């Protein structure tokens, strides 16, 4: 095939597939409408109240220079461990407790603000774009599986897996240029330089608080509408593919492969649904035939992979930053595999109840009351603060160790006198 024909063929193929999808929506209009309502309810009742405060809060914190503060403070920690700038710790912490796709949104902002380059952004988005602990503990473990203790297993496996992905991502394009550390006006201790960088960034922003708040809410709602539209679109896509027989066909093929590996054939539908969307995939995992260990491992894989719906959101928010989607997709697949392996190991060692105590508060049966929603939000904020605090403590300890190492020869000479 001549290389010049490839873009044209891709265009023809994409147009054909989209045309077939549009025709299927018209034929299965009732199913498409019901799927749209399901996606809308999911976005309005769960996603919007869970993510909206964090989207707006991240914009406000950025305007007040908190990203620059963390960037200076945690540069000595994030660069050796993950080969990303210190400002990436803010995306890591916020993404860890809020869920997809806030980590990708903050990563895109860092790239646009030139606090990291595109290669560092590829490393960071693989590390920072993670699942929500309340989703794993409340929705998947307590809701779908009816086993609240499983929430801790899924959460620990997920976060250990993403740390391993982050460590391996440090070697991604190792020879690429590095973003220089954030410059601060002060040349004193690390904390003073971090505070000076925060003050400098806030003054450079220059917006009053009222304008910052309004801009943050507008930006957050724009991102939430993008996420909501993607959820609705993929809900319709999955329902229509099931209606026309594509999902059963793919599930059957995946079932034969799973059966050859010693798994139940019903696991094939889990993989197919999880390929497209995380909620449908984890719900299918809870209902599949097989042992609890096998179903939990499949759920861990689906959560780590996160689904094409989330990948579409990531592709939309990183547009124009130079971040390639290929490395991100490979990282998500690796994350899913590692999370599944860790889940099997934890449950095989009988550590389920022990790590289950670490899980986030499980959602009550039925519609969540206001007190639980508020408590879940407070739990997220405390977790984010705790994680950032631990990173700050680690960075401070590292600075102390380096200072002691630097003083080592002087102390030795003084002891000899």
C-alpha cells in the first residue's frame, strides 16, 4: 500500500464506521434513548457531584500558586522517582483521590503552562490519571460485588500498580530534554524558595478572587460537560453494539480464549464490556461465573485499563499539548495487568480483610443521603491533603539527608581536630 493512500483509507474507514453507528442508533432508537438516559443519570447523580468540586478547586489552587509551591518543594522527590518535575506531584495527588480524568486535565494544564514538556506529560498522565477510591470501595466492592472488604484489595492493588507503572515510566524516552526546575526569587532553604515561587506565581496571575472563582467554575463545568457527553455517547455505543449482536460476538470470541486459559467463558463478556467502559465492565465482572478471586482480578484489570470512554476524555483534554496517546494506552494496559496480579496475590495470601480496613467508606444501599455525599467529599479532601503531606515529609527528609551528606566531610574533619 502506498504511504500517501493511508490517511485517505483511514478517513474512509472512520466515515464508514461512524455511518454504521449512526444507522444503528436510528434502527435501535429506543435502546439508544434508554442508554442516553442511563448515561445522563450516571453523570448527574454520581460523576458531577463527585468531580466538580475538585475540578474547580484545582483551578483555584493553581491561580494562587500552589502548583509552583509544590513544584519547588517536591522536585527533589519526583524527579529521581518518576523522572517528572515536582509540579507533577499536584496532578498525582489530585488525580489519586478524585478519579478519572482530573489527573489528565491537570497534566494538560502543566504542559500548557510549560511546567513540564510533552514527554514528561506522557509519564505524568500515566501516573496521575487513576480511578477514584470511593468508586472502587463504594460502587464496585460494596455495590456490585456486595463484599465491602474487597474495596481495600482493589484500592491497594490499583495504587501499587500505578506506582509500578510510574517507576517504569521514568525510563520512557529517557534521553528527552528535561524541564528546568521552577525558578524562585529566594535562594534560601527549600521551604522559603517554595513560598517565594508561590507568591511570584500568584502575583503573575493577578486576578482577584472573584474572577478566579468564576473562571474556575466555568472551566470545571466545561470539563464536566465534556465528560458527561462522553459517558452518554459510550453508553449508547455499548447498548447499540449489544443490540446488533457485536458485543455477544466479541464476547464469544474472548470467551473461547479465556476458556483456553482455564477461565469461565462468561469472563469474555467482562473483557469486552470493560474494553469500552469501566462501570459496565466492573459490573459484568461482579456478575460473571467464577471464583471471587477471578472476578476481583478481572475487575482490577478493568479499573486499571479504565475503558475507551475514559481514553476518549483523555485524548480530548490533552489535545494541543504534544502528549501522545500511544504511551498512555500502553501504560493503562500494563496498569490493568499489574493490578490484576496484585489482587490475586493479596487474596491468595489471605490479606483481603486486613487491607479492607483501609478502604474508603462504602456507599449505603439505595440513593446516597446528603450526609454520606458530604462525608465522602471530606474524605477525598483529607486524603488529598494527607498524600501531599506525606510527599512533603518525604521531600523534607530527602533534603535533610542530602544536607547531612554534604556536611559529612566537614563533620569528619571537625571530629579529627
